[in-house]
């Protein structure tokens, strides 16, 4: 089967003279040839035949022939000429909408999308879907993948910087009796040694600005703040369960995962390059928007429930603790959510449901 032959009238720049010359071009098989057009008087009035080309007859002055693979062809675009770079430095510009230009240059997917409104709309819809997916799931997957790259020293550095910031702007000394504070610290240190072996925790009591506060929070370095309002509201068993929940966040490095997720690829790149100080600073700026996911809360509740079972506390101790916090918030007329700097948790109602599921799904320790 003979290869299809394409012909066209084009413009040729020889690379020396800036004036174009009209030429007649033919693409046949693996060869690209052209000659001046209209033809010179002594030449044939039509393109030479394959036999004449093979014989290289001198009666066809100006004929040029090149191997197709030696050409440098620009991409084909509708309504635009296609440039064909020649090995000797010249350029042939094939006319717009030339079939030869499409055969030689082809068209990338991007060009097809740009040239078709229907494909452009489909591409836009796909892009929006990708952005939505990345916002909801992709960035979380990225953060989880990056977490193993983060050395534990970074947890310490970020935790210390956050402590300094909180102490300067938000925390006030606790007014809880010293005896109870010491007793809770000692008991949790004993419990944590069994439930979280090898991990270091530093339980501190404080007030939330001008208010007692009714929450607890854990920093990446293992420091757990318990606010006076929460300590006064809960009994010792409930407070130990809450501390187990916060310790679960530290164990699973939820804070660092969320901070990396908020800071994005810049922080991950810094970690890989070893630029830990600047990464810590970047993560610190994201603490005010950090919120744990439902999965993270479930992990922390499971750790608290493991503590509850190991220490033989009532199975729904954590559920009771969150229920008391919810009741106190409603009595004070506050919104059913935690707010303020480092508002890391979802609403109290969601936490109660999470703790209840953990209590129902917990398997007795053997």
C-alpha cells in the first residue's frame, strides 16, 4: 500500500534572507521535499515524480529533500501556520488548516482542550473536582505521608514555642488547690507509665485568660494544659480519662499532622531539606486555625478508653466527663463549641458521641 501523499503551497525562509519565498511542498512517506513555486522556466510545471526525485535529475533546480525525522515541527493549531524547521537552518511555514501540518505536527491534549469549548468545560469541571477532593482528602493524605519525615525534635520545638506564646498572651496562673494539682499529676504519671510507656507528659494547670476555662489541650511536646474550670467540674477519675484522651493526641501526633496539613507543601519541603527552625515558625502561625478531624478524635477516644479499661474505671467515664462540660456550657449560655487560640476540638456534642462509640466498641482487656 502506497503512503498517502500530502501537498501544499507554503512560505520558505532560508535563514539568510529575511524575505520569504513561495514553495510547493510535498510529504510522501518519510520524506519532505519542496521547490520554488511557481516553478522556474526550465523546470517542470508540476511537482517531480518519485522516479525523478530518485534520479535527482538536474532539470529540477531548487528542489530540496529532507528526511522526515530530521525536521523540527511546531505543534499544529487550527487557523495558524505550522512551522517546519529544516536541518540546514531554514524554516517552512505550512498554511493554516493544512492537513500536512496536522500530520507532521500533531496536536497535544492541551491544544485539543483549548481548541474545543466542550473539552474545556469538561477540563474545568475535572479541575474543580480535583481541588475539592484535595481540600477534603488529598491534603490529609499528604500530611499523613509527610509525618514520618518529621523528627520528634520538631514536636518539641513547636510545643515549646506554642507554650511561650500561650504563656505570654493567654494563660494565667491556676487557682486550683496545690494539693489536688499534685495529686492529679502524680496519679496520671503513674497511669501513663503503664498505658503510654516510654512517653513523657507534663500536666499543667492554668486559667484561660480572665476565665477559668472548661477544657484541656495537648501540645506536640507532651505538655497537657488543664484549665481550672474543667478540673473543678470533673472528679478525679473523669479528669484522668480526659488526660488519657489528650495523651492519645500526642501519641498519634495529631497536632503535628494538622499543622503540616495547614502549612502545606512548603513545610514538607523544609522538613526534607532539614530547615527545622523555619518550619517550626511556619507551623506556629497555623495553630490558631488547627482543628482535629473526627478520625483523630476517634483515635484519642480509643486511647482514653484503653486507659479506662486498664485502670478499671467505669466504662463511660469519658462520656460522663464530656456530658458535664456540655451541661456547664449550656448553663453559661455559651455556644456548643470550643473557641479561642488553639481551638483544636470539634463540638462537645460530637465528642460525646465519639466517646460513647469508643465505650461501646471497647474490648475488655485480658
